[in-house]
C-alpha cells in the first residue's frame, strides 16, 4: 500500500517535528580525493572506491537545537523555498533553500527524505521545484554541498544535471581527508 504523501509549505510548527525525518544512508563506496601537483599547478580528481565495510550514516543527521534555529531563521526571512513532505501525517522529508543574494544563487541547505519514502520520485520533485522557483526568482544557479562519503547523494545530484564545481579538503575540520569526508560543491546553472 502506497502511503498518502503530500508536499506542502513548511510552517514554524514543523520545525520541532523535523527530528522525525530519518534521512540516513548506506554507501558501499566513497569518493576519494586524488591530488596531484602543488602550488598553482595543483589538480584534484575524485575516484569512486569500494569500502571494506559500507558506510552507514544511520541516524547521523540530528536536527539539534542549533540546526532548528538556523532553519527557522531562514523560514522567517520569507525569501526562500521551504517545503516538507508528509506521509500519513508524519514528516518524511524537507527542502530548505535560501537566496545567496551576493552572488545571485539559490543555496540548497537541506534536501532530505526519510528512508521510508525514497524511490518514489520525491527527491526529483523537490529538486524540480527548486529549479522552477530559482528560475522565477531570476537566480543564475542553484548551488549545494555534499560530502565524499555520501555517494548516493552525489549520484542523485549528478542525475539531476548538477556539475561539480569544486572541493574543499578542510571544510568541516582539519582532519577531513583522514576521516574520508571532504566537501563537494555542486552547481546547476540556470542561465
């Protein structure tokens, strides 16, 4: 039986309920950063490599108090795109997009789906709505960030037509590469 699923605008009352979303993932592979050269002649390449044991993010996404405050602040500004996915009355996904006016782009802060509702085209629909909204706002691109250990998300954004724009080896901490987690920045050009 297919659950009753709907996408609707996010409200302030949804913010405390975000923790119900379980957007974890399991990946048998990771993207490894291969760096070559130095100085101004440096180059990077991402290579997908199998892991000895699948990486399991599990419940690793916590909508802690600080994260909920950030989402609420973006929602209250009223200039972004904020949607939730409800499955039979329970929050099962969210989209949190905000303008980056200084460079005329739309930044996807969160596009997450609960594991229970994946594979139904909801991620594609949320991304499609993002692109439609961003075009109507006159933005030049949609941008976002993923991690090298979230290969499923990387493959999703590549299928959506996004292109890797760059990486940042120490975005999260100085030990990112040692932990196998490097930031990948994506762009979906609108003009």
